[in-house]
């Protein structure tokens, strides 16, 4: 099972570290990551393996959203199946 995590917001130090630390805390393994900074704006997309999560997926997603709220970021966590269904032609 995989999930797609997107992070957007004003760029500041430590965004990747905070998100990856939370992934580690919940045993989500980062498979791929892409990030860029456009002027002062940060954008990142991560593909993570969530098959070994030590909490249910909803709690993991909520923790990511809270991390975003606490750091003035928008963090969305979507199960791969939902992501693929939304982007199927």
C-alpha cells in the first residue's frame, strides 16, 4: 500500500525534515520525493509505503494535516488507490 503526500506553502527551513520525521515516527517508508521552491513558495510530492504503519491510515493522514496546520503549510495525504482513481481518464 502506498500513499501520496503533497506539501505546499511558504518556504522555510526544515520542511522536509519535519515531514520525513513524522513519516519515520509512524513507520511510513519514503519511496520517492520531489520538491521545488518557486520564488518563496515550497512544493513537494512524496510517495510513501504505508503498509507497515503503526497507526491506522486515517490517524496518519490527520497527523500530517496537523503538522501542516502547525507550520502554516497545506499537507494532504491520499491513499494511492484514491489518487489513481481521481486521475484516471
